[in-house]
């Protein structure tokens, strides 16, 4: 009986101790939980404050660095003005290059054309000496000489005359033409004075005598003419 009482008392004491321990544990957990929750709330408040300050700083920095709409438009306008000036400079440079190329092409075409037309300049000058001999030969024989000459001589003269005419046609075909200076007024670019001839009929300063006829190649003087110019005759010469 006594043993049963002691067991009952021991169980009651253990229950009471367990209840007390459990109550203490709950109080401790409640205290710790409140403290932890308070610390957590304080840390969250600090974190929120830090985030707020950070966002404010970032917004201020962005507001400071990002240009206003007016500033952006001014920059775009300045950039556009620079591009327009650069475009105009390039356009002018292009036009100058095109003009230079056209001038070069025109000069080259002129050189090629001159080479085609006047490339035979030296050859024609040499051939003119032959033409001068043929002309002098035909002009030195008069009709009286032909009338009194033999048939072989007449045939020879006719052959020389035909050669002279054929040569003149070839000259004309290639742009080589005789000046035919008789009766023309003196021109220093075309005529070379070798004598002065008193004349009653011709005006002073006109060509009345040809020593060596001049030629032009496609309008350009190939050889000047050696001429005699008329001068006013003296009174005694006029009386005669």
C-alpha cells in the first residue's frame, strides 16, 4: 500500500514537473519568437529604407545623366547640320572630279583627233618639195615651146602635168590645200615677204608675185608662202 502511494506521488510529481517544464518552454519560445520577429521586422525596415535610398539615388543619377528632350533635339539638329555640310562638301568634290575627268577626256579626244589630222605634217612637208618641182616644170614650158617640140616631149610634158594634177587631188583628199595667195592682202601669219614689186594696178600691200606657194593642212598653216608685195609705183614709172 505504501509502495502504491509512493508510485502515485512520483507520477504526480513527474506530471507537475513536465507541466512546469512545458510551460517554461512555451514562455521561452514565445519570448524568443517575439525577439526574433522584432529583429526580423527591424532588419526588413532597414532593408526597405536602404532600397528606398538606393532607388532614389539611381533615379537622381538617371535624371542627372539622361538629357532632356530639348537637349536631345539640339544634339540631333547639330548632327544633322554636320551631315548636311559633309554631304555638300562631298557633292562639290564629286562635281569637281567629274569636271576634271570630262576635261581630261576632251583633251585626250583633241589630242587623238590632232594626231589623226596632223600626224602627216612632216610627210606633207617633204612631199611639197616634189610638188614644187612638178609645178615649176609645168609652168616653165610655154605653149610656144610645146608647139615647136617633138611628140615625145609633148607626151612627157602631158605625163608630168597629169602627175601634178593627181598629186593636187591627193593633197585635197587629205586636207592639204594650196593658199592661192595672188591678190590677197598681206598676212604676216601666212606670207613671207621676199620682194616688193612696184605696181600700178594692184593696191599696195597685196600679193602680186609668188616665189613659193604656201599650203594649209586642215586649215592650219603648214608652210607660209614666199611672196612679193605690191608697192606704190613712182611718178616716173606711172608715166611710162
